């Protein structure tokens, strides 16, 4: 290597290659970490959304069982809501004049599908199937086909 003059600026080819190699190595290490972080954030959002919907379903069931709802429930509903939308739209309370009880502000977005569409299960459905009988909403699940790092499908969460 030659000695540089005081007024000479810039990098030699070797310095550029070393800098580029270090930069590309750091980049290849950062990309998997970023993907891992994004996946973990989606999983956290999925858990939160499922918990929020399931809590709303449970509150609806409790209100129906204690007679706080002013609607006539169908026999096959077993006190569960007939649709997810009824949790958002609200249900007339018992003995109330035009007072609606709402259980959800809005249906959460599934972070894996990006839609407000969830898989539904009724009390009468077989838990192993992915079809909904339509009698009531007993449980919800994600419609994504992706799997968690442990191999369990997100639809089974």
C-alpha cells in the first residue's frame, strides 16, 4: 500500500471491499431478527384480538343467562350471540326503553389475514372441523393457514 498524501481523500479498493463485506454481514443478520420481531408482534395482536372477542362472547352469554337481554333467544343459541355483528350492534336490554347493550366497539382485525373475518364455531360444531353450523357463536379462530414456530396452526389458538 502506498502512503497517502495529506491532501488525498477517499478509500482504497481494499477498504471499500472490507466495509461492504461488514455491512452486508450486518444486514444479513438484521433481516431475520426483523422478521422474527414482526411475527411476534402479529402473534401478540392475535392473542389480544381473540381474548377481546371471547370476553365479549362470555359477557353476552352471562347477560343472556341472567335475563338482562330483552330479546327472545332461539333455543339452539344456548344464550350465545347469533353473529359477531350482534356484539357490535348491540342488543336491547331487558326492561329498557330503546337501550342497547353493546359488547364490542368493533370487530378486531385478524393480524395475519388483515381482515375482520374470523372463523366461527357454535356449541353444536365439532371442534376438529373448520365449518360453522350457524346456530350461534361459541368461539372464534383465525382463518390463516400459517403455523406458529412450535408447529401449531394459528387457527387452533
